[in-house]
């Protein structure tokens, strides 16, 4: 099967498989293209499996062509029975179609016929749309999704040597509480950053540093010293900042002949817990610069191949030196001193736990 979802998308699909029909007021398009509202059933209860899932009337569809539409998918599925709706899933950060959808039948028997036909080779061509073979499975409840998340989280804890879960720390999505008051330009910058991170992390030499922070959206007049003062103020007293520098454009100079700031820089700590706490205190904080220009802080992406080459050069130059580097604390079992959580801080993971979706948005 030709599926274009990468590892990150597969993790996101776990959430998608949870039927969205129980989201009150969720906008969707029916097969005629008319906008309507999905309403919860009168007997809806939070945490309970939605009625259509229990009755097996809803299916989850993957590998949909980006040129397809809901009406086209609906025409294929309606051969097996009457449909209530077909909803295309969109990325929560960008609003772009993700190649997945939900379809709910009015009768469970229709849903069963559809799934049986999908497994039957005779109907193989029926489920080819836009040159892509659709992949159909029954939608599942939130409890089952939670179990799958926990299982994947434990598996990733053993295999995630690239700290991919840290890439989602501090993400601010449009429409969420942390995005309230954030300027449109700041939100666009964050979307672009997520796209850059996703592209970079496709390279298996790239990993997420647990101690080094990337900071952007900085005022051009901000100095290295001022940046360090900001992070010193917003990190634990015992923390040690071993690097703090703003990147400069060596081909562009100001009136004093000094290189102009690129508007971003790096801040490195000796301990992961200190870097994490500083990120949560500074990221998206409206009181750092201006409310319409907030700092964007994330864990830095590093190139393991480049670091190994650099380390080899250092070792070669210090062959006669018995210097031993002190190991920094890892990302596991960290203890944070901050007790108050701010609404602006964005998404976070619990210290010592690896998030179930290490994927990048978009």
C-alpha cells in the first residue's frame, strides 16, 4: 500500500482514530459541501465511548489523496449504505488536510459491509481514489487510544535516542489558551518553526538537545548580556548557563560597524531540568519583550554527525590533556522547582515521562 504518512503522522493518527463525533459544535462538511454542526448525543458522557463507536457505525480512513474531497469519498462509501457524514481531518496548527478522514454510516450493517468489502480483493479497485488505495479501519474509543498511547510511550522510551518528544515542548497552537493575545505574526513564525523542525528531523542525524535552547523572535537591539540576564532571572538559582549568544549576520553591519543581529540565538544549561524550567518561563511570555512580539523558545536541534566531528577535533587538540567533561543530567527523572504554571507556556511533557507523540506539527 502506498502510504505517505511518516512516523510522526502515524503517531498523530492514533488521536485521529478516536471518533470526533462527540465533539460538540465541531464544524464539518457533508457530502453536498454544506457546512453543518456536529452535535453530541443527548446521553453523551465525558470519558465514555461514543454511541456510534459502540455500534460500529464509524470508520477511520487513511491514505487519502490530497486532491480528493469529501463528496468523492462519500460516493464510494455510500455504495454500502446511507452515510451521516464524511469529515476530512485537518492539522490543528496549520488547518491543512492530513490525508485522513472519518465516515459515519446510519446503520452498523452498512459499516460492516464496507469493512468486509475493503478486505475482499474483488473490491480492491473500488477503494482506489486518485491513484491511492484507501485504508479503512473501525473508529475506536478514547480509552483504547489512551492504552495505545501508553504502549507507544513505553516503547519510545526504550528507543527514542533522539529525544523527539522534546520537540513538542512549548508548542503554541492557534485556538488554544496559550495563543490568546498572541499576534498573527508570532503565530505564523511558530508555524514556520514547526515546519522547519519537521523537515530537519527527517534527517536521522538530527536530535533534540535536552540542555540547549534555541530562542528566536528577539529584538534586533538585544545583546548577549541582556539575553543572559533574562534567562538567569527566569531559571532556578542553582542553574548554570554555559552558553548564551545571539547569532550575527557577518555580511550586514550597523552604523557602528558591528554585525547586525539575526534575531535568534542559543542558551545552553548544564542540566536538563534547568533548561526545561527556563523554557517554560520565557517561552511566549508577554512580559519579556512586548505582547505582540513574544520570545519563541524551544529545545535546539543538533546534528550528531557534526558534533562527533567537532568532538574529534577537540580530542585531537587535547591529546595530552587529562580533562574529563562532567556529564550533564539527562531528561529522565528531572525535578522542577517551579510550582506555578502559566497559561502562555504552551504544550509541555511531564518530567520523567516521554510524550506519546514525538511528532512535529504540520
